[in-house]
C-alpha cells in the first residue's frame, strides 16, 4: 500500500491521466493525504473538468493543474513582531501537537532574526511537565521564563509575563497554553478568559496575535481542532508542525478553504532551526514531494 501522496502520484502520473480510474485513484490519494473526503472529491471533479477543457493529458500538465487546485485559498503571511510595540503571541494547540517545542523554535527563530527581549510564559499549568519543558527550553536558549506552581491560573501567569515584559522594556512574549481538547467546554472557557486578560489588560500599543499549532499528521481532527480554537477566540495565524513526515499534511488545504486562516511557519524537522517561514510553493513541494 502506498504511504504518501507523492508515491501515489508518481505511480498514477506514470500511466494514462485522462481516465475515470485515474481521477478516482487521485481522489483516494488526496483523502489519504488528509485533504478530506468531501474536498478531495470536489478537487477531483474540478480537475477532471479543467483537464478535459484544456486538453491536459501529460504528466506535467495534470500536475500543474493539481498544484493550482490544492493552492486555492492558501494564504501564507509573515508573522513578524512589531519592533515599536510589546508583542504578545498566544500559542494554541492540543496536547501532542508539538506546541511547546514550537514555542522554543519560534523563540530561536526570532532571536536569530535580531528580536531582543524575548520572554516565555508557561501558561500550560495543567499538563504534567509542560512548565519544566518550557523552562528547559528557556535555559538552553538563554531566555527568561515566567511560571507559577502547577495548577495555577494560566491567565495570571500570562498576565504576569506581559506585565513584567512591559516593565522591563522587553519586546516579545511567547505564551504557552493548555490544550485539553477532550474537555472542550473547559478549554474554550479557559482560552476565552486568557484572551480577555491579554486583550483588555496588556495595555495600548500591544501587538497581540493568536497562533495555532497543528500537527501535519493529525488527520481530519486538525480541521475540527482549528474550528474549536477559531470559534473560541479567533486564530490569526497557523503553524503546521511535523511536516517533515511528508506522508500527510493535506489538512492545511481543508483549513484554508473552510476557515481562511493564513499560515506563517512550517515545521520541517526536530532541530531548532527546522521552523521555516511558510510559502505556497514550499508547502506544495512538501505535500507533493517536489515531483
């Protein structure tokens, strides 16, 4: 059984590309890549009609049309801190999505880009080890970490981080949050409280952004997760973590089409430097394997 979209496409594009069987198998490949059944069928139908209309029968012609369809609705926007303001980036995501590690990668990225005064806020006070994990990252990166005891009010932790950063003239607060999606009601209520604290008490001139981390291999749950967080407090930017697996990642297409959230970064490896600014062609190359 083929594992990746690129492998499926390499096989499919090696034969006839103008048959009903080809488009049926293409839709199956898109579904396996987490584009989603409904959207995969829609893209397949659109591609079939466009290919017939334009007489696209060669491998390269069909692949170009597929890239075009997959790229529709995708927005990639830079997530740059405002140098003239205190920036607060609230990082969201379910447990296991790679959220805390992504925060460390973001801190490293901005530090190397010349941003000074970066603070980490350990707002995930419920997951065992989350505060210690962030503290370890902070130590390795030489960054200040604001934390409280386990079980503390996450809104209070983040507010303390923002308040102290403002007093010290620091530029960027990267705040971790809990991701207990199994208890959706509590999660939403907690996030809304944190959002209110940051939005209302951080002070005028603060640049506030809410960033969602999605695991590239999470499947259709990724769209459900994005809906929960977006409906709760509104998501400004998305980071696709663990994209280096390359077997999946099509969920980004579904999220873009349904929610319109722009993408800022792609996680392409485990090392600190493996968080790269997102780009349409880079993402499509990763999804399709550069074929």
